[in-house]
């Protein structure tokens, strides 16, 4: 085949893959009816990535591989909305809904029923997407309704946002399509994100809305890409080259363009039906995987909407009717400060116990000082409590100031647990106790150390940890390994038998893997995933402790902040000593160490059949030590398959997919740095 014909064939394959991927995105995200497995989808994406890697000149900005592309920006640019993004008037109760309906009828001088579209009012961040000739050109936040922020790079990372509109059968691709909607973080994703942040010692998000806003307003789109944001579109902006007669028609049409619309939206033939929808959704809201804060009723006909017009930034043709929040009023008895594993101080409100959605609540995190100032929360105030994401209680607002009013809350100058110095960096939210021996920090460190994904020590629960640290039996992590049964048995409520069990469990945790040990140290910003990467790259705690910031940053997924945090940890002599002492107690399995650079750098290799000069294990170790990755199955991602005697189905698969095979001789040559 000639070169030109070759290129034409590749172009066609790339186009076909993009169309297929876009189609499957649509089935998955918009229709919620996937037709292929995640693995199959992945395969398509990898194939496209590989082709584009070989032919970078064929990459276009709307390719599904180009979601995360832009470099972090210093600041968001301002986007002026072509028409104002309005807000909604609220109805406080059913009576006000009926009143709204009456007003509409009066204005239109009609007695006949009005047709509405009832939709969920989503609690997220309002955004506008602009499609020009079917391509996503700009995405912006609502801002003040007139000017928003340019968040295009971040919106592009959301999988359910098509970078290019699909071509429906009966509709043209419009010259201009502005659609507005809500970016949200699903409840489950929110819970997971906060768990992870807690593990890494990062400040928690108060609710999914804040988490969505924080994720979307990230200056680095790579960070946004790690947050599973989603979006629902629900309103038109300026349209050119396409027209719709009603809201319902609009929703159906944008769905055909591949945009995600909320499946709960419904046509109601009267205000009574809207109220029925509200009642139904009040029941069902907790089963939805996103925060919904009410129902929006919109006059369906766009002609009638135009007739009704707007007053003071809100349309006369729509109204929001919020759900009754799961809220309860109570009083703040005291504001305490808790110290976390990395020394971060968190203000916590101690409350007069109150029942909220079936649970007794007596304390709520106030998150940070900024939040307290913004809401002006003080001891003795009556506050409204709400359960965000239906789980974590938080203070919505002060409902009645205490009197006499308590002074403004101040962060302590010294650590409430150890009296140590508190540091606070100008412009940052956090306050930290820097005393590495602070008992509060130690309790959190031990708790983390013993947890399932770290040393996995059964029986070492929160209560026992507190007893051990407070009694002075455990001052450093390695003290755990020196505990005697008698010492444990002497603690309150501890029998001989359980004391022995715990000593045994601690003892058997000595044998561990390097990634667990690294995770267990509790280095800020280092979770399970990063620990694993560090383990395969450095091979021992000692090597890791001496790695430079540059070496750390050379690892995939490790950015400057994480690299700095690791360096800072080992630069602290106290930490270094603690690690050395701990290392003496542990028996850490030596992992296969991946070279930063080597003859197999970043190559994915599969071994099949029996080799003559080495065992399968040796071969795999050599691959890793030469910078490569070992995989157990052949896919299009595989770079080479090493074929020994009596190879299995993997050889056949390699041939089918056109993956390069190596015999033992080629393999040895490649390991020594020759050939390709
Ligand atoms: S329509 C002109 N529909 O509520 C009407 N808004 O107070 C424009 N919102 O800023 C909005 N769900 O962020 C509409 N289904 C929905 C909505 C919705 C949530 C938010 C939106 C807007 C605010 C209006």
C-alpha cells in the first residue's frame, strides 16, 4: 500500500473510532443504556490514543482523547453571556404555587389550564455551554448572570459533555446553540472524595454543591479531571439555525444532540399536576444520586413564555418550589478545636443534641475559620442544622444570635492538645499544629497506621488507640511493636485474652509490603495510589527518603505539591528518626523496582510460554527493572509479547491484534539495551 493510501486508511479508522466512542458516550451518559462493557469502551479509546500518538498531526480539539489538554491557568478569563442568565422566583408553599399559576392566567387573560414542564431543581453550579457549528466552543459559569468565568478547559473534562454534537436524523446542527444547565457532583462521588481528602489530611468539602463548585473552579484542569463531575442541561440561551416551540421539545432535541438532560422532567397539564410532581419528588429525592433542592415549573410553550416576559432578572413564566429541607434548629454550646493526623485544626460545634432525619446529632464540623466568619457563627447562637448529601450534618446559618452575644470565635494560638505552636500561612485556610509529638496528632497517626489499607491491625480501634497514646505507652509508631501483653491487660476494660490477641495482631502486621508501609506513614497528600507508585519506583523506604523533589516529580501522577510534601516529611529529622526506628521493626517485602528510564521505558509487556534462561518471575522482574510494565493479558495497549516455548492463546491474540512479538533472544537483546 502506498503511504498516501495508508494515511487515508488511518484517517478513516480514527474518524470511525471517534464516532463510535461519541456514540457510546451518548448511550452511557445521556440515555443511561450502555451497549458495550467498560473494558470494550476502554479498548476503543486506547486504540484511538495509540493512532493519535503515531499521527499527532491528525489530532483535533474535539477528539474524545482531548478532554484534558489545557495547561493550568493563572486566572479565569471573563465570558460575557450573550443574554442574561436569569434567576428564579421562589414559592414557599403550595398556596404560593397556586397563586403563581393564577398570576400567569391573569396576565394571559385566560381561564384555561396552563401546560408546564416540571423539572428537578438541581443544587449545583449553573453553567452555560456554547456550541458553534456543533463544536463546544466556550463553557462558562453563571457569575453574576451577565459576566461569568471561562471554565471551558474544566468542562471539557466532564465525560457526559459532548465535545461535538451528534447529528440527529430530523434536526440540523445549529450554527449556534447555547445551552444552560447545572454542573453537579453525584452524592456517592462526593462521599468518596471527602473520604479520600480525609485520608490525605486535606480540608473536607461541606456538601456536594461546594465540592462541585470547588472542582469546576480549579485552575488546573488535570485536577478537575479527577473529580467525577456530571451535568444536566435544562435551558436555551441564544439559538441560531434551529428553533423550538416549547421547553419539552427543546429538552427532547438537546438529548438527541447528545446533551444530558434530567430523565425526571415531566409535562404537567395544570398546576395541580405540578404539585403532585413536587409531592412525588419530595419522597424520592433521597434516592437520587445528586442533591436536588426543589422543583422548577416552567410554562411549556415558548410563545407564551415570550408573552409573559420577565421582571427584575427573573422570568414571569417560571418558579422554583423548594423541598422542605431536612433541617432542625438547635443551639451551639461550645466550639471546640480538633487536631488531625497532620496537625490540621478543625473547629467543631458541640450542639444541644437534636434529632435530624432519624439520627441524634450532637456535633457538627464547622470546617474552617473562613466558614465560621462568613456565617458569623458564635458560641451560644441558635443555628439551623441540615444533613448535606443526607449524611454529614452541617450548620446552614445562625437563626438567632445568643445574648449576650459571645465574642467572635478565634483559632487558638497554641495547640489545644499539646500547647505547641500553631502555624497559619497568609492566604490559606488551614491552621496546623507543628509538634510532631502532639498526642492528638499521634492518636490520628496511629489510627491511620493501623487502618485496613495500611498495616491492617485488627482490634486496634479508636478507643484503644486513645488509651495507648494518652497513657504514654505509644509515643511513636514503633512503640506499638514493643507493647507487652501485661501492659495492654492493665488498661481499662481489657481482658488477658484480648490483650494477647492484639499483641499477636500487631506482631503479624510486621510482615508487610512497601506500599502499605509508605501509606501507613501518613505523609500529607500521599494516599494508597501514590504509595504504590513510590514503592515500585524506589524499592525501599531508604531510597524514598533520599529521593529529590525532581526525582519524585518525574513519576507519573506526582505533581509539585505532592513531591514537596514528601520531601518536607523526610527533611524533618524527627520523622526521619521515627521512620528508621519503624523500619527496624518491620519486615518489608522487597518490591520489583521500576527504573525511571531503561530500555523498556513505559512499554507494556506480556510474557507467554516457558523461557530457557530464566523463570517467568525473573523475566517479569527484569522488565520492571528496565522501566517497563508487566501485563497479564494482551490488548492493543500491549507493546510487546515475549514468546517462550509452548506459548498459549496470548500468542494468537498478539497476532490477531498485530502486537509485536519477541523470542527469547530478541528479549535478552532488548534488555541489554539493543534493538527495538
Ligand atoms: S431554569 C430563567 N431549571 O436555579 C430560568 N434553573 O434560581 C433559568 N437551577 O441559576 C433557570 N435546576 O442554577 C432552571 N431545572 C432547572 C434548575 C435551575 C437548578 C438553578 C440555576 C439557576 C437557579 C435559579
